[in-house]
């Protein structure tokens, strides 16, 4: 079983409350904050900080995937969490490309239907 990685104490406050994805807007905000932190850590050559960013995003992706698989969760909410898990996955694969991808994704046919149910 994989050991849960938590940020070291001096990083903890930076990542406190960073993950929120009740709505697409919250998910986007979480990824923006992670992106800001990541770029700051990269600029400072802080490998531990970069690792903490990636771990936080992995945690977000896993939590969204877990909710998406739960048959007791409303199907609309499960669909939303699958979408959000995809966002985290794409950000983890290429954070710099993610923002262009997200704009295209939000303009794609079908996304409006997903977003319409966002606040429910």
C-alpha cells in the first residue's frame, strides 16, 4: 500500500485549503493556485516544493476519481468529478499546456451541458 505523502511542516500552510472542487470554478481556482505555487518553486529551484505541488494535484485527482466511482453519489455529480479528475490529470501531465487545453475544453461541445449542472 502506498504511503500517503503530506507536505513538510514549512510547506503545509501553503497547501492548506488549496484543494477545492465542489464546482468547476473551484477546481479551476485550485489548479490556478497550484500552478502559481509550482512556478514559484521552479523559479526558486525548490524541488521539494515542486514535489509537494505534484502530490497535492495527485491527491485532488484521486479524490475526484474516488467520488466519480462511488455508485451512491448522484450521477450528475459523478460525471462532474470525472471531468475534474481529467483536469487534474492533464495539469499533472503538462502544467504549461493545461491552460490552453482548458479553454478549448470549456468551448467544446458537450461541456456546456456539464457546466449547466455545476452548482447542483
